[in-house]
C-alpha cells in the first residue's frame, strides 16, 4: 500500500476513531480481562447503563466485541485477540512519548494543554 493511498487507509482511520473515546477504551480494557455483562461494566466503571450500552453498540458495529446469551444475560467479549496487542503497543508508545500526546493542542486534553499563569 502506498503512503498516499488515502482510501486504503480509511479502515485503519475508522478503527482508531472507534478506539478514540476514553469510555470505549475503559470498556475494552475491562473486557480484555474476561467476559462482562452490562451490569458488571456499569458497576465497575461507574457509568450509566445507557452510556455502556451505547458504547458497546459502537464496539459491536466495529466488530471489536460481540456477546453470547446465557438465559436472560448477555456476556460481552473481545472478538479479536490482536486488539490486546494493539492496546499494549499503544501503551508502550505513550510510555515512550511521555506527556507529548496529552499536551497536543489538537488531540490532548484541554486542561493539560493550558499554560498556568505565573508558572
């Protein structure tokens, strides 16, 4: 694939956009440790049921998680073990770059990119 082949890069860009939300990353990190129900995720992550369900739907639409039904319960799990490797690699990049990504004026957190007056 050529570097300038933007259409070929669209699926990768979509994957990274799907991972670009802190709530979805928290859900993925939790599910990486084992199957979870919506009620498990709401309790462990301190999120509303509607929030968890919305983000799980997004992750399912992207093919990153799926569920199995047992009785009246649905258990969510990762669909691709390679996702764990991707997340580990991202953690290594973040460790190597330190605070650079957090301070990025485009993608960093607004609070982190503000310069303290008198600092």
